[in-house]
């Protein structure tokens, strides 16, 4: 009997299908809705649940066969869940209200008992732990003290004062030097993405700001039967108002509403007329092909930079159970690895399994990531650190793009002010990780605010 899986996909990518009106199996009827939601990840699913509760009509368009975005869970033969994407949520009223609404049983997220092994995965050899790693709580409190001046970021949004504080635009290495935060670097790195020392401090805060640090220190919660359970229950609530395995092929937008053409993987097309469009996928020109972006939109959406990010579940590695591998490189400042790199390899409560996270730049492909994964694990065996061999990749998640960012020059010139001013333009509203910190609880709160604007 094989394993079953709820692989809920990575970040969503929508592309224009060539000649969308060709090869349709039948002339579709037009359906009318209050809202069309594009993308069924954390934000889009939440929006669907709330719109249902508000009594609004909607259609949710999801490229994959399941809802959930980064919320990926693998179930073993005996039905034990292993989360290899999102691993938990902030323990606050936003999360608790949502879980209660969906009747999702939950528990404190307690990592599997394991020993932390600090490894330079470039060489495969064990190295000494960074001194700062020995008291991450103190490091995170020091970090929180230094960034508490930016209270306007604590909801995860990019609602800045004008002008944007220059400290937020400093590369992290300069912010660290200015505020004498050397001991905090390791604690901050362990929650970030990419070459963190070169990253604008703003984006580091959006990965590990005050609410994130408090959640880490106080403990996360998670659905008792896997992150996927939340999305299974949400799917039941949304019901027939989601179209799976479908892509947008054309959108006509105006201040009077939107006309959407959806094409499913079986070739069928559906026309939808709606009062409003809610876009939850990354707003890049590649993802929004078919949207006929105007100059106001494309001038912003062409400025994005991002990181590539992959998550995997592996076994048959030769790495002993009860061992986490934390990647550090003592030859670099603060011992943080440079991209592309494996962030960490974590033991699971189910024997034989580890999760692994891999980070790179925009050009870091899935092929590159798989090769890095396999060569890094095999190297552990080659140098005698562990009896490691080529691992079996049980599940794979592509979360690219993450850490959507703009240059300091563009931010200083009003990038986010202009981006947020697009809300409602051409009857189109936006939510998701490009508009708010990429943590589900904060995304749900941001989405709630967007829904209020849509119907105010």
C-alpha cells in the first residue's frame, strides 16, 4: 500500500493560454458573481471562507487540485501527518477565530526531540555552534528592542510614514553595525531568506519582526492532524464555489466590474462576470499575463525582485533519527551561508524522515535545488560525518517566488505608497505575501482589511 499525500502546491503561477477561445468544448454560459478570487493559498482560501460567511457570491480559481499554497502535509501509511511547508501559526485571536470557524482541532507546535548538529554543508563537516546560537531568546529580545521603533510594521503591512525611515532601507549588515546587534544576527538569520546581510532591513523585519519573534518565543500552534486539515475543512465550506485545475486565460477590467475567462485542464472554458476581482497570487507580469495591465500597474509590477525557495520531505538519507542539521559557514561573516544554500534539515517524529529547506536567487531552479540537496547529503557520507547516502525525495514543494522586494531607491521614491494605491483600481483588489509579511496569521488579518475595503 503506497503513501498518500496532500501536496498543496507552491506559490501559484498563472499564464495566458494561447488562443483561449480555440478548442473550447462548448460555448460556456456566463455566470455572475460579486467577486472572483485568483489563487487558493492562505489568503485566497481565507477570503473564500469569509465571503461565504458574509453572504457574498464568488468563484475561487485555483491552479492545483487542492487548496493551501505553502500548507503542505504528507500522511504516512498509518495516517501520521508530516508538515513540510508551513509548520504552524501565531497563537493569537486571528488564528484561533479562524480555526474555530472551520472547527479545526489544534495543538501547540512542539518540534520533534532532536540534537542540533551544526554543519558546514559546503564541506560536509561538523563545526562549532555560533556563540549567539546558544541563547537565541536573548538574541531575539535584543533584536525586538532595536526594531520596536517601527510599530507601523507590526501588522505585517507596508504602510510606511512618508518619508520612509532610512534605517529600514539600510542593508542589514549596516543596521547591525549601527545598533551593535552582532549577537542578534544568528537568531535573525534562522528566520530569514537569502543573503540576509545584504537584504534591506525592512524585509528582514517582515520575516522576523516583533510579532514573529513573540510568536517564536511563546510558541506556535498547528492543526492536530496536519496543516492540510485546515484546507480540507475550508474546501468543504467553500464547496462548489472553487474551480480546481484551472487558469485565467483572459481578464477585462474596468471601474464597472470584471469579465474573466477561465480555462480548466480538461480544455473547458467558463466565463465569469463579477463586480470585483481579488488577486492573491504574486503580482508579477509573468503571473498576471492576460490581465492587460495598464502603465500604472506594469510600472510597479516590473520592479519586483525575489528569492527562490523549495521545501522537501526526504528519507533513506543515512542521517540518524533525532538529529537536526543546521547549516553554517564559519568562513563568512557571522557564519551565515551565502545563497544558494540549504537552510536546515529537521528531524521528524516519524522515524526516517527529515524536512529540508533550500534558498537561492531568482535563477535558482528546481533542478539546481535538487542537485544541491542530493550532493549536500551525499557529502556528509563522503567525509564521514554521517553514514549518509543519496536521499529519496518523498515530496517536493516549490514556493518560488518568496521575499518579494523592491530596491531601496524605488521604496524611497514611493513604491509601496503607489502599490497600495492600486487597491480598487479597475475593480481589482490585492492580498498575499507581496502585500504583507509572508506569515499566514498576518496574511489573514491583512486579507480581512482588504475585504472590508472591497465592500465599504
